[in-house]
C-alpha cells in the first residue's frame, strides 16, 4: 500500500471535513466535471481515468457521495491479478442502467462482474433479499451474499464467522458505502440500513486479519449544506480510515504487492 489517502473531489464536501488531517491526502479535483453524477458518460469516464492514471489503486479512496460509487469500477480496472470484491452496501449496485451504455452508481457492481476478467467473486453484504432477487440470475451465481435480514436475524458470533470463513486464496478489494449504516452513524443521500459503525469496524478487522487487501474505497457522503451530516460522516470516515491504515501498513511491511509494476 502507498501512504496516500485519495480524496475524489466531486462536490467539495470533503473540504468541510477533518478526518484526513495529518494523513497527507491526495486531492483529485473533479468539481467542474459534467456528465458524472449518478451516471457517468464516456467522456467523463475517460477524463477520470486520465486523472487517476498515475495511481496504482493500492490506496484508500474516498469517493464522495453514493452518486459516485461507480468510481470503484474505475479503480478495479487497475487490478492485474485474480481477486475478490467485498462490498458493504444497503443496495446491490447490480441494477441494469436505465440508459444503456452508461456507467451508473446503481449498476457498477454488475458491470464489474461482467467486464473485469480478474474479478472472480463478489461478496455482497447488506442489501435486502427482495433487491438481490431482482439482479441477473447468472451474475447472482458469482455472488456470496449476506442480506440485511440475515444481519438482523443471526447472532453476532455467526455474522463474524461469515467474515472469518471467507476463502483466502484470492486477494480482496474492499468497498464501503456508508448507507449500510444506521442514520445515527452516517448521513447519506440514499436509503440506509441499520448496521452500527462499530459493527462495521469489527467486520472489517476480521477481514483485514484474514485476507490480503488490495485497496479500499469509501463513499456515502450526505447533504453538503447540513452541519450535522458533515460531522456525522466526518467521524465515520475517520474511524474507517484509522481502521484501514493499520492493516495497510502491516501489509506494506510484509511486501505484499498485487498491482502492475508499470502503473
């Protein structure tokens, strides 16, 4: 891992937060980019690829609101080895786009499964069972799934066993949409789940302990005009960054590297 926290500046919302203080973040300024909110057109996607070309992908990426969760796919394009994607989200992000050919925040995970040959499996945590049933049946065969209902019903130890029991033969990329969290712990632009922040951190710790991590991204910012929203998300971002950086540093010392040396 690099030492970088990368901030994808689409809306300016991170300028109002403090979680990255002392972390030497890299800002990628996209505030003036058009054609990129919720749906990302070809021209905007090409511009973004140019802006992130110099980075390996082995960083912690903060993607702004869930409107830009498709950025995960653009980072995953950099992975040059077989891998597993672990996605925490209140939504499947496996919906077909309403506008054909456009990368979307609601369908990027399905597109990743379809188009990235190195992506061997998606581990999807958080969406309702009814939402998952609407995803393409063929793609569902490549998904290891823990529903919102199961997260509520299963004893805590069994949920932890799910994460501890994930196969270890492939390195993993982690993507977290804070809309999986309850409104007390995050304030997002989309409907939210009921997971507590400390539950999420505990699950991430188990994953970090047992898996080799390629990189990680976080999205789910909320109303930029709400002071309470900014404070809530700032706290959550700080907690997630702190949790991730510890294991990234340990892996860097061990010399793990999965990205193309030419990137």
